[in-house]
């Protein structure tokens, strides 16, 4: 098992129609002289050759890739995807495909950051002495052990803090003399204990009456250049310019430019799509 770790460069990839997988990603890694690359995203594909776990191959003419995860290393690419096409959902490894459109997030790793998780300790120490970024010691196993140890330590510290707070409150309560107040029936009432340790204030949960008095309008979110808006007619559009009057100059998925006035819409969001983009939904205002 190869492990990519250490310093990496984060890239946003917008694939062009006609790009071939995995050739496009292999060319990118070679041009950047990187050791490897990890890719995540979604795309519309055609001419897909899908390989299942048993090695069976299936040709899918057109499909929507709901999720794609790939690792590129040593002039080889492993691409796994979940596809929807012809009313069926399929999963497997993509041997080859042609991009119709797609957006991806990629992490490029330096040439010195690749390690083998199965190397023995002596080889791992030599790699660390040579200055490899992150080293090869431990690999995924060391990372998992460190993560588990950190989580366990956090739980212990939280428990110790909780017991310490409870002990402090209990000790302070014993230090304050109980005040006895006579009841209306003449019998002594249960002593009321007052603590000298301030307890954290908890805000009450708002009721339906509280929510009813909230203002009917809220300030709409601020859009920025480079964000995306979801329009019922135009689809997912990228914001290229925002005019002083609030009008948007956007780029449609087809590549055309349009101007959208925001007055007839309510801007909702933002939300993140599968490619990590901020998307605002344009909902027509009620007349």
C-alpha cells in the first residue's frame, strides 16, 4: 500500500468537454513533477468502461457520476465512482471515460512525500534521515493510532474536568451554612443550599411565541465573485461580476453570459455542492 502524506498543493479542477480519464490526470501529475495526486468530485460522463470487483467490464454510454474518488501515483490511476445511468445506479472502477463536464478538488503531493506502509522500521528510519517530507514511519497505521490516542486523551481530560467542577460545587455547598426557613405550618422546611461557585448560564429554548415575534425579513446573504447561483431556467451559473445595482453577470454551464436581476428573487444559502463550491439558490419572490 502506498501512502501520500506531507506537504501538498490544493487545486480546483474544472474539466473540459472531451477530456479523457485517466489520461488528463496522469498528464497533470507529470507536468507538475509531483509524486501523486488525490482527486474528489462529480461529473457528467460518456463512453464509460466500468470494471466491477470481479473484473467484469461494462460499457455505459452516458452517466452522471454522483461521486468520483481517484488516486494517481507512479503513472497509474485508480478511479472509483458511483454512476447513475439508464435509470440504474452502478458502482465500480472507471477504466476509461470521456468528460462532458465536471469539477474536482485535487491535492498534489511532492515527489518526496510517497511512502510504503509495509516497509520495515529500518527502511522507514533511513527515509526520515534523508529528509523525506513527513517520513514513512507508521503510514496509515501510525496515523490511525495517533488519532485514537488523541481522542481517548480528550475524553479523559473532559471527564477529569467534569469531576473537578462537580467536586468544587459540592465542596462549596458544604462550606455555606444551610438556612432554615419555617413553613407556614410551623414545621421546619428542607434547608436551601446556596452555592458560591457560579454555574454556566444556559439560554432558554425559544418557544413558538418567541419565534412568532421575529422580524418577517432577514438580511439576504452577500454574494461574491466566483460564487455560484442556482437558477431555475439557466441552471448552475458562476458569478463573474456584481454591478452596483445588484445585477449579476453570470456564466452559464453552456459558456454563455447572462445578466440576472436579483429584485424578483430571494437569495437563499449558501450551501456547498459536491465539488466544494458555494452555491446560492435564487427563489422567485411571492407576488
